[in-house]
């Protein structure tokens, strides 16, 4: 009989990647959990097209969550930070707590949680997207649930969305990431599924442990050099953005994100390349990813 894995955050890149990895293994049955208040997306439709069962779930309603976890062997939990909410951290934490408590009642045998470090505890300033996930992880540990925690770093894909290079002049682009000379831990998030599937497949080796996944570690100027090397005739530059400059951006959650970057610049997080290579075969470096995605990256610049 196949093991049911309920994937919360199934249309997010982490959960979506896990679903595609689990679909290749007949010993699993996948439930894609989608927040009930979310509009239908292309990612959700693609899962339906693959025959994945979709559970529209109200994350504020424990009875709704219970339906998604009924009979589940395992659960992957990724929680979303809604920076447009009045209190993003508390909303995310409460929703995560709801899933965790229902998982305990339903006797889920392996809870895999996507977490992040405590920023407020470390440097005294809050980053809602990090602190909420860290508190959810603490809640799991307090309940002594059978869990594995996983931390994913800054993704290569962030450089095509929120941190897309900005055009400075013809064929010249600037990269605005407020890290100065501190290297950034990075990863191709499409490979997240391999790491997460490894965790579910190897409970004896992964249970009650925390894994920090990484594919590369580069300074912003090194990221710019790799882009320049492979995306000619374009030239890319590190704009040497300061955190205080970043705080002036008019985007939701900018203060939290700025505090996250300040934390990242001040703390050398212990992401483990050797462990990642055991979990993810052929883990991609940033340069590997750029070469593989040259066509779409050129299109992004136009």
C-alpha cells in the first residue's frame, strides 16, 4: 500500500519540486494542498493535469487541515509569508501551528518542515518570513514530533524575479543585492524535490535532524562575473547596494527583507555542500544553472 504524503505549499517551488520527485516513485501517493483563499494558478492546473489530487484547504481551520492529513504517512510543510497582512509573522506562525497540531492528532509519522533561522533572536531585529518559520520549527520540537527540518538558501531563480538585474544602459546591468563582500549561499530550487524525497526515503538517517541545503556560495560580484561570461555582449555589475539603500524600496515587507539580508551578512550560516551532494545527485552550481538557462535568461533581459 502506498504512503500518502500531504504537501503544503504544493504550488510553491519547493513543494512543487517535491511532488514531481514523488510522482516518480510508486510507493507514494501525493496530496497537493492549496490554500483555499488562493486563486487557481497555472501550477495548480499542471498538477491536476498530472492526476494529482488537489486539497483546497483553509489553513486557519483545523478541521479543513484534518481532511488533508487524514491517513497521511508524511507531510511536507512550507508556509507562506503574506507581507500584505496586518501581522505577517503571526498569521504565518498560526497557520503553521495549526498544521503541526493537526499532524500530531492524526499521528503523521514524518513531518518535513521548510524552516529558516531566527533573525530576531540572533540580531534583535525582526524578519517575519524567517522568524515565523523558525517559531513553527520550535513548536514542532516542543511537541516532539517525528520531524526533519530543512533550510533552503537564496535561490538562483531569485535572480529572475525579485532580484532580476536592472538595466543601467545598453548591454549593462546592475545586480542589487545588499550583501557587499559577504558570499551568499545559493541553490537551484528546482532540485529541492530531490533533497526532500531523499529525506522521506531515508527516515532512519534523516529523522530529527536539520539539513541546510546549498549548491554554491558566491559574492555578488562573482555572480555578476558569471552572468557576464555567459550572457555576452551584456555586462553585469555588482552595484554595491547597502542594506539602508534597500530599506528605501517601496515593496511589501521591505523592512523584514532588509533585516534578513543584514542577518545574512553578519552570520555565516553553516550550509553543508557535502551533505547536499549526498542528497541531490548532480547538484548544480550557479554557473551550471546559468549555462542551462541561457535562452530564458537572454529573454528575461529583453
